[in-house]
C-alpha cells in the first residue's frame, strides 16, 4: 500500500460518503508571498538527505532520529532518510557495515522533550570511516558551503525549525540571486496555555549562518485544551468522570494514543525478533515518537473540555510469534488504525472547533503513515505464513470489519459531530463500506 494509493482511497471514501473530498495539502489562509518557493525534498514524511553537495564526498548519508524516555536509560534510533550506498568504498565492507549498524549517538540537534525526548543526527560512511555528525558544528563541516536548497533546508531543520513536507506555507525553500537561501519553517505547537505555532522566514548564507528575517504567530494554543494502535496486554481503564462529551472523547483518545506508544515500541522489538528489515523497524520507532505528540495534544484537548485521561496500564507479556504479530496487525493496523486515519482526515476537514481541526490535521498525516506501515507489515508477513495462517488472517480481518461496522452505528453526541468533526453514524457507515469494498475485500 503506497502513500498515494492509500490517500487516493481516502479521497474516494470521503466522496462516497457525500462529504468534502480530502485535501492532502492545506492552505494557511494567509497572504505570504510564496513566489519561487518549493517544498523541501522528503522521504516518508521526513526531510530527505538527497540533493546535498558535501564538502567531502561520502558513500552514504543518513538522517537518524533518536528517542529516549526521560529518567530512563532506554535509547532507540531509527534511520529516517538515506542517500547513497553504505560502505561502497570500504576496504573491509563487513566491518564497515557492522560499524554503521551499531553506530549510535547520545546527543543530536533539533532536540525536544515531551513524554519522549527526541533528537536527530547525520551518519556517514567514507571508506572505512563511519561517523556520527551530532552537533551543528559537525554538520556544518560536513556540508561545507551551503549551495543547494536541500542543504539550506537541512541546516534550518538542524537549527530547530520544523519544515512541513506537505504545506508550502509551513515548509519551503528558495534560492536567492546573491547565493543565499530563504527558508520558511515553524516552531512550537498550538495546544495549551502559552503555546503557539510561529512561522519564520529565515536567511541561510553560504557560510552556514542562519538568520531570522521575520516571524508571525500562525496559531495560539487554547489554555485548556481514538486513533492509535492498541497494544496487546492493555488493561481496561476506569470510565472518565466528565459530563462533557468532548472531554470524555478526548480523554479516551489520549489514553489510546499513550497506549499506542507502547504498541509501536513492542512492534519494533517483534519485527526485529522475526527478521524484518530495518526500514520496517525504524518506521515502527518513528510511529512511537509521533504518538507521543498525539498523546500530548489529545490530553490538552481533554483538559480543555474538563476530561482527565487515565494512564494506560499494559501487562508485560512475552514477545509473540510471527503469526500472532501478523494477526494483531491485521486487526489493529489494517482495519482499526486505517479507519482511524480516515476519521482523522474527516475531523481535520469538518471540526467546527478550530483547535480540534488544527490538531487533527497533523494527526491525520501521521496516522496515514502508520496505516501504510500496517499494510507494509501485512505484506511482509504474508509471504512467511502458511496457507492456514493466511486464511486465519483474512477471517480475523473480516470479523474486525464487522465489529467496526457495529461500533460506528452507535449514535453520537451532537457536539462530537459538530465541534470535533466526528462522522455521524450514517457517514461513518459509508466510509466503512468504501474501505470494505476497495481495501478490505
């Protein structure tokens, strides 16, 4: 399931339900002059490291993400984008390959901490040298003179600015006649007292210096501010004590989003146990890091409407067999998470509450990638299962679809439909029907 095929299917599902078609790239509705700007090159939602003109040629360059839990020694890494052939000029290729696989860094650039701390660094190989470029100084030395738009974008990102891969008004770069580059990026998020998304126009010079030319606040966070994959072993939570339907809804969503962090971390371990390639394992780790932000945003929305999310309790269970992993993925990923991503797109388009609408736009893009990962895992596992196990997978998927169909038929509080943009039962049924006919059949 490729990104564009899943998104096209979502568009068809929304059209079939007689709602507004899915818009994959939104507009911030402002008058920023974007003449001559283009989006940075991206790979699976992360900034690409192709299009670089390095001071010294290397065999491969990788952008890696680091995830860690505050107060814990747990440390995880994922390759987010890559360009070149690892160890292509090494005299001892196996040793070089092993060194690259075991390369790690405790520090990086563009660091942030919510429930999970994240940072980034660049890894390279050149001959037998395997190196981590984890500081701005090291990255600037690697890049040398900034003479391509992608180098300017990467340097702005390393300085702590976020560059959208889909919205030109929140992520763009332009080469200027004098050799400098203009970059558009943002910082922050809009959920909670004192928070805001601020857009910057930056000037990146050939020597690697970055200067803020202008800034403006795009969104301000409200002071009071179920999509994720449920992990095996998740214990039932007590009911949320909140009379407001929106408070209850977002408290439940936040609980499931927090549980999804555990689900993806466990999934990464199980993929490694069963020999999945590094791309699938890294995608699972990246998904866990994204679920941290979803949890934070959903929690703040719950608090805004008077709800308090329960902390998820997940029983520690042994890692599962490949068939058990595939069976869980067929239900939680290929059905429930895929439908959740579509619902998030619906909310991003139809929520009357501006804060909810903005939050769901970001979550929808992430959850679409998570759904794509589910289908990629499904395809990988399918080739390794027996005929009887494959039939069991199909049966489980059919049963999950029917359970989902029954769930969406339940009436919703009017505020969930109007303010939160949830599809009304008849609309949700149409969405399920389209996916059932074109994806789950």
